[in-house]
């Protein structure tokens, strides 16, 4: 069975043509993906803490982190595109990507924290708790990633991406989408649904990585798998921040 994933960096075509006879030392391993994912998260957290500290030491001045945030967002986006289209670049660009994402996340988290004290640690804790719970459910086969399950998550993720794109385009014309941004019951319900979809993408990523290991993908794909998993975790954390902030507004 070929695995699909809604994560744009991990598709069902990624491993196609990569499998074949190679020595054990040259093959992708699950432990290798785990180690590289951990390293990426450490780098992300270091730069996030730096950006966080800059914000609060300046007395909450947005200008103190605005450059780092914009640079992190744009730079991270560019590197993500390069890695997505050229997986062989992952060993060289995955850690810089994590560092840039950390700069953006740190500043954004600090702004949320200033308005809602304690929200950042809550979102981070929930992110890792969700990952641990879903990893347990996946490894014990409490949840099975069937083709129908994959299709539903892919469609849901695509719908969310289109909604965010439409919101961005409309914002250029000063048109707001209240149901997406406000703290109304509908807004909170939609935010919760997005959190659920983001969480379930982790299951797709787990199965995708497992598939790569089983197919004997080359070792550099460990970095690619770690990169894709980091993308999902970052998305989940940001959606949890939004969801918790809406609850605080109530």
C-alpha cells in the first residue's frame, strides 16, 4: 500500500524510485528519523527562546522582533519549498529551516503570552502530549491509517489551506472572515476542528515515515522525514495557540 499524507512536504511520490538494493548503513532508519527530529526541535526551541527574550527584554516592543519574525517566516517558507522539491537538500537545509521557524514562532508566542500569560507553555505542552498520544495509538494500532482515513484527512487539510488562502487574499482588500478569527462559539468550533485535523496529520506522517523505512529509502531521507514531521508539529502548535487564545477571550 502506498501512503499519502496531507503534509505538503510528504507525499505518496516522495519515496518512488528511491528504494532498491543498498547496504544497511545507507538505508533510512526509524531511529535516525527520531534523532534528527529531536535535533531539529532543539534548534527550533533555541532560536524561539532568543526571539522570545528579545521581545520581553524590550518591554514588549513588537519592533524588536518584527524583523526576525518576518525573516523567519519568509526564509522558512523558501527553504521549505526547496526541500519539498529537492529532498536531497534536506540534510543541509533542515536545520536552517528549524532555526528560521524558531525565530518566527518565538516572536509570535511572545505576543500571545503578553496578552494571555501562560498560553505558550500550555500550547507547547498540548502539542507534545498530542504527539505522544497519537504515536502510542499508532504504534499499538489502536488507530489504523487506512486509505479512506488518509483521503478524508487530505481533503480536510486541503480545505483548510484554501480557507486560509482566501482569508489572506480578502484581507488585502480589508475584508475579514469573522468565523475564522473571532472567539464566537462558531469560531471556537472551527478552530478546534482545525486542531483535530492538524493532529491527525501526525498519524499520516508516522505511517509515511514507516513506509519509507520499510522500502529501504536512502539515509538522507531521514532528514526529509524529520523535516516533514517538524512542519506538522509547528502547524499544530500555532493552531493550538489560536484555539487557546479564543478560549481565553471568552
